[in-house]
């Protein structure tokens, strides 16, 4: 069998390369037409995403990348400003709801890089230091956590909770003794144990209490011994209101971050953003 000549191999290689290039160009033209249709329909977000993707898919084709970038920059100003305007409108609506939502809470601003904390007025240390109860913790960014506060004359060394109403119950994660979220204090025979179930370790207990606040929800503090409580009506109501406030705070934080992000993108384009 005769071995193909160098010229034959070279022609074959060039043919394949041209074919691949032609295929990429055709795909790009189709994508550009799709992007134009999206812009015509004012779907700027999807058009931006498509053009960003095209620059990744065709990173070795400077012609396609350059055209995609040019088209992206052409609509970027309007896109970012549109997101900012919508976010500000939604933010204004949320801000109008805040006075009613926070009226039962005390706000403590954070120091330095720390976020501020909201605390229900019925669950402050001043009026709850000598009882066993569950409370809600939340900060100004909408991060929320459940706190179990035990008070007694003997240690129970609890590390988890069972929150329940009849056959419906939830078990929190276990926060072991010595963990930074599990603290113990003793003073002249009085003993306090406090666990903060942060980062989802409440396993849905907050939402369970909020959803069942009109029912006789109970909690078992589980440790070396068990300790049972029936949640007070005002504690359940505080958790319910805190949970509702947390959703609004989280949405407000997200909108504020979106505004800052898109303002930064506009500054990259040389557009003054103001406040």
C-alpha cells in the first residue's frame, strides 16, 4: 500500500481545519441572530448571558470574541441600569414594610465588620435570664438561627433539640459540648447552657415553630439528661415574627448587593453611577 505524500496530508489537514472553522462561524452567526432577537424583545439579561458564553466557546477565535464583546458592551449600559432601577423599586417596597416588622425588635448595630443584630423585646437577656426557652436570632442581612437557653441548678449538658407537636417533630443537628456555639456559665449555683443552632443546624425547627405557632409546640433539650418545655405563646410569636422579618431582611440584603454589583459594572464601562 502506498504511503500518502506530505502534500496529501497537508491538504487533508487544511480541509479539516477549514471545515471546523466554517462550522464555528456558522454557529456563531446563528448565536448572534439569537442575541439580536433577545435584544429586540428586551430580554437583555439572556442576551448578555449568551454573548458571555460565546466568548468562552470561541476563545481561540478572536474575530468572534471581538464581535461578541462589541455587542455585549453596546447593551451593557442599559442592562445594568435596568437591573439597578428594578432593584431600587423593589427595595423601596421592602423598606416601606420595615417599620411594622421591626416594631417588636431591638436593633444593636455591629462593630466594625460585624453585622447588626435584631432581638425580640420579649426575649432579651434582661427579661429572660432565669428561664428555659427557645428564641430566634437574626442579623440585618437576614441570617437566622435558633437559640436554646437553659437555666437551672443542675447541668443537663444538652447538645440538641427535639421540637414537636404530637406526632410531628424535627430533630436539630448535634452541637457538641465545647463547641463555640455551645456555651456554659455558672454563678453561685445557677447554671446556664446556651446553644446557637447556626448555618442551618436547626434543621428546619425555626420554620416548624413559625408554622405551628398557634399549637402547643414542645421541645426536649437532649443531653446527658432530658429537659422538657412547652413553648410560651410569646416565644412562639417572637420566633414567627423573627422568621418573617428574616425573609424581608434577606431579600433587602440581596437587592442592595445587586445594586452595588451592577453599579460597579457600570463604573467599569466608564459610566457615573451616583449614589
